[in-house]
């Protein structure tokens, strides 16, 4: 047993940290909040050159063939630097379900281009009901000849407006069990009948409302088997939750580091505020929260990677913990900064707002606590 | 990154488990080692000693097994999980012994270590005083050199097992003029020495575990000074470093949570299955998550040590988190048990054998003993995070 990074992961982390420090400065993060696309094509290309988009894609499809724990290490750095753009949607919500369920032809068609940074993807899953479960998928797809026709609305779709393809979950059959009758489609984002509208969010990230009006999808673009899409979505959600946790680990650590530094430098009553126990104890609690986030996330990533029998439990535990612990960390961050923390110019607010976004994505603490309780009951 | 124990370590866990099943009564409950329970504890610890399991973490040359850190962790987990009665042997095994191994003379080692390893002697720890709790270095008990002896006068408090102990590790002031950390010495004291009075200090659970110990002109041979005179504080803080991962607390909490899971799943209760109540589900989900965090924070301490690093504030984190988590778990358990939660173990109507009533009180002591939560937060902030002292 070893809770730390192996040598290769240390290298990946150190490299990513140096790279992002240079290539993803605070100024870029701020620019992208105002930018319509929400990402820098230049940075995207440079990240692709590092092989990051293909990190977990098998080598035979042009990837690096690395593993889920490696991705977690990288995404921790993404959280530290608040890297804007469709990286997680492309890798986790696009490439991963294709790796899980794609035909050989689909893998050949998509994975090498994703790995090369040529394709941007996302998954269109949630709808106005804002549910993560299978019964939240009401959008209909009906068959017409060899094509399928999609109608309906997807909401909270990350970065959809800049994608080339979306994995769309739609209902092709209705029955007693909502997990049956869901089919996944690889949909060209420029198909006629698709409209994107950007949502204005707390994190100034780019989530979309995506409307589908008689959108035709060729039969060859069904991902996996008709009616059997939910297990693929489910598995993808697990990795997406681990990705969100990893991002939160880095985000919380950085918010904490900035705050700790501030507490050492800010002088009131003739001494650094970090010399007051009221501040020290907040910071002690915060570092426990950060450490807890890190180790439960590592364990969840590892369990998923190794297909451990309790992998799903670990993922839910991780997301339940990280969602709230990271919120406590950034709340302390705001409080310890006092007034300056509330200003737009100072950096700590960037972390505060994005924490809430990742807290909500892929199930908040209440959602995952319930899943934990369900698994205890078995 | 690897969260799996080696097959050999897993086999060791199985060995410990099956030994415990053979050597503990099926319905064994955690309890204060008094009366019959004391007799059984003595019997049990002698059997442990036959296996070398009183001091499995010591080097072989001193009668230990030289177990790897992970096996020590496994061992402690299983002992706590199975509520194994250890009496007060851990004070000798985890505190006195390791300090003697590091600082003791050959003679001291020969005299004390084998007897600790064989569970022949019990030790107690004379550190805290009425005016030296969190501020331990403020201790006032005096030891004055007189020829080949020291004469000790003063008072100790919270001395667990002093009424059962054969020996005590004692901190006493030998230089009242020096700054307070630099005038303290570390002694090994025979509890049968004339002038020692042990008085019970009954806790709020109505148990006798703690004592007050009074010293009136107690003569301690100078050869029972451990290490150098006036260096006791630094030796004591190393001693405080030995029992660090707090894994025992996490494992005991895990057992309690499992009890609680079984309870909330029971559909034969007159009030119905508790797990169907969303408030109960929320509490159980949260408890399970917190428990896993506690376990990982303890494992992290060992993982660091295995990598050759010396944990410092990480151990404080494990202690702080696991005791506070254990207290929260006890509160959750009581809330779920409702009116039944208040019943003591001996009550005919008690549920889960009244364990949560006991635990709720006991954990309020655990967040104080061994360094209060507030002291742990201070240590984390100052040693770990480098924040300035006031």
C-alpha cells in the first residue's frame, strides 16, 4: 500500500505544474470568463502536443495508454490552475464512453483525432429536470429508415457550443425500468436542427442549453447497442465524478495555499493575522479537509482503475466528501481574506466561484451520500 | 498509488483475526478492566505475549517481532476492531518500552524490556498534573538529587491504571531555575516505593481507570533516571511520537458503524426499519464517508513512514480527525437510537448493548486526552503550516 504518487506520476505532476504555470496564468483564466468560446485554441494545441488529450486513450488509438490515477494527478493540476475549456468534457465525456462502448470503426474514427487534439467533444446528458439518474433522460429518438431523429432539450451541457461531436443520451424505448431504453448517439454538433445557447453561471464556465429539432443521426453513429446506453453513461459518470473530485483537490489546495500565505503576511493589531488562534484553527481544519479530499479521491480513482468491488461506493464517498470539504475550504479562504476576498481584482474569488460549479457537477454531497446509504443497505 | 495490501500482509490479517476469534469469547464487549474483566485481561495479555504480540512492533533483539509498519497497522486495526482487552499494556509497550529502547542504558533495557514484552509488568504514565495539562511543561513535581537517589515530591493526575501498575514513567522537575522545558527529567519509578499513594479518580461513566498519584519523599535510585538529567521533555515528546497513526480509533469506530448498519437494516424493530427514514440514511451516509476519511488519514501517516519520511503534523491530523469523527459517530448513533440511546449496557431494554451510550461519554474524553483537539490544531498550524506563534 502506498498513498503517494509513483515516479511517473510525480513527473507528470511536476511537468504539468510547470507547464500550466507558464501557459495558463491567471490573466488567461480571467480572459476566458469573458470569451465566447471559453478556451484558448493556442493552449489547447499545446496541451495536445503534450499528449494530454490522449492520456488514457490506448496506444493503438494514438493515446498514451496511461491510467485513471494518472488522469486524476493531471486533473488535480488543472484544478490548481483553473484551466478553462473543454478538456474534461472531451476526454472523460467523449473519449471514455467511446473507449467503453465504441465499435472498432468508431474507435478508429474518433480516438486518434481526440488524442491529437483535433476533436472537441462533450456529453449531452442532463435535461431541464436536472437529474443525474436514468429517469432524467426523457429526450426522444425515433427511428426513420436507417437514421434516427432526435427531439428535445438538453441542459447544463458543458462546452457544447465549441464541440465537434456530442455523445447524446436519448430515450428509444419507454418501460418500467428507466435504465432500459436509453441509447447513445454520436452527434455531429453542426447537424441541422441543433441550437446552442450559453448559460450564465456562477463559475463563468461555458455550459449550454442544447435544443434538438428533428436532428437526423445516421444509424452508424449509435454508440453501443440500441436501448443499452445507460450502463455506459453510468460508468462515464463514475469517471466524471472522479475527475470533478480531482479538480476540486487542486482547486482547494491552491485556495488554501493562497490563504495560508495571506494569513502570514496580512498584519492587523501589529501582528500577522495567522498568529491568532481564531485563524490558525480555521487553517488547521482546512488542511485536514484538503488532505481528506486528496486521499479519498486517489482511492476512488484507484478503485475505479482496478475495478475493485467497492469502486462505486468509493466514488460516491469521494464526491460526497470533496463537494462539502472543498466548500468549507474556500469559505475559510474568503473569511480569512476579509474584504479583499470579495473584490473582482483579487484572485481568491476565482476559486470560490468554481468550487460551487464542481460541487454541483455529477452529483452533490446529498446525492452521493444517498448512494452511499443505499450501498450500506445491501 | 496503490491501496492494496500485499497477499502476505492480508494473510497476516487473517492470522490475527482467527487468533482473536479463538481467544476471545464470542460476546466479548469493550469494558473497563475491573473485577472479572481484569482477570480475563491478564489471561488474555499473557496469551498475547506467547505470540509475541504485546510488542510486535519492537525490534527482535528486545523481544519484539520487528513487524513492518503496515503489519503493525493491521495488528492495531484488528485488536481495536475486535475490542481486544489490552488492559494497560500499551503504556509499557508503546510508551515506556520504546523510550527505554532509545534512551535506556543496557542495564535498564535488560531489566525492563523483557518483562514488558512478556506482559509480566504493567506501566503507568506520570506526566499530567493538576496545573500541567495542555501546558505539560508547567509540571511542578520535584525530584531533588540526594546522593545516589532522587527525592520526589508532588502530584500526578489522570494516571490511567496506576492502581494496577508495577512501574511508572515519571516526568519531574530537576532544575527549577532553567526555562521550563529544560529542567525536566524522565524517571522509571517502582510503584511499590514508600511514599507513593494512589487514589482513584472516578470518571463520569462511573468507572475507575484514572487515578491521582501522590509522591511524598519518594526515593528513586539515580540509576532509574532515563537518559540525561534535564532532557526529559525532549524524550517525552519523542515518546509522544510513537503511537501516532491513531488507527486504533478509526478501527473501533468502524466496528461501531457496522453495528449501527446492522441495526438500521433490522426490519423487525417495533418502530420499523430505521434505514427507511431519510434522516437516518443521511446520517449513515455521512458517517460512512467520514469514517473512510479517518482511515485514510491514519494510513497516510504509515505511508509516509514507509517512504522514509518522518510524520509530524500528519499524526496530529489523524488524532484530531479520528477522535472528533468518533464523537460525531457516537452522537449520530444516539440520535438514531432515539429514547433507547440513553440506556446503559446492563439495561434489559438496551439496544446495541448500550455501546453508544458508553461511546458518547468515552469519546468526550478522547477529544481531550493525548492532547486536546485545540492543542492538535495549534500543532498543525504552527508545526505543519508554519504559522507564527503569538
